[in-house]
C-alpha cells in the first residue's frame, strides 16, 4: 500500500530487499485511496498486502493482510521475509 511520500520512502528499501530475495513485490505507484489499492491487489491475485502507516513506522512493525482470509497481523520485516520465502 502507498499511503504517502514518507511511507513510500520508508518502504522502498524493504521492497528492494524483497526483490533481491526473489520475492515478487511492488508498491502502488501513487497514494490512491485504500479501496482502489485493495481492488488493484485483488485483480492481480496478490496474496498479501503490507500496510505501513505512521504507527508502523514508529513501532518498526508491518501490518500484513492476507487477501484470501482477510486476516491482518503485525510483524517485523524479518518475519515477513521468512514467511514469504
């Protein structure tokens, strides 16, 4: 998800790590409404969406949403990386 310029800057290094590890990943190109971004993810059959807002940046946690079950959990980036490998 892309919530704005600060969040995008925070996420870009994490995105690079995911890609370097061979994990297909992308960031929405602009800070469109959340519904539009979720619809985009659904249309592309993206299994997990990562939400990073102010609280996530402050706490060092990511909110990861399973797009099939709808379940959302908070985890550290390292945990996400292990889960996706």
